[in-house]
């Protein structure tokens, strides 16, 4: 969604150099730490487990929204997260 707002911000002249710099730095740090963690764990996983665990990313992102952005924790979110995590658990347990 953010990328769709770029043309409007250009027209309105609301670019803030400090804000852009902070966004790039925080994104770089978060991505860098995420990749370091993932590749440290990856060498201890089977191919099937690694591929299945990747499917947990939407659950992690949704829970991050609940924790850090005070998004509502709805029953739909809980049930969808449990369904995703349950499917991952079934694959890992069966193929592990």
C-alpha cells in the first residue's frame, strides 16, 4: 500500500529526508537480522521442514501487528493462525 502513496507524496511535497533515512536504516537492520537468524537456523532443518516453516510468516506478521500496532486479536485471526500452524505441524511430523 505504501508504494501506491508515493505519487501523492511527490505531488504534495511531503518527503522528509530524515524519515526516508530512518525507514531505510530500520528496514535494512530488520531484514539483515531476519536473514542472519533464518540462515543460522536453516542449516539445522530438513528441506521439507524449512519449506513448511516458511509458511508461518503470515502468522508471525499478524501477531506482530497485534503486539506492536495494537491490531485487534479476532477469533478469525486466532483460528486462521491455528489452522496454518496445525498444517505446518502435520507436514513436519509426517515428513520430518
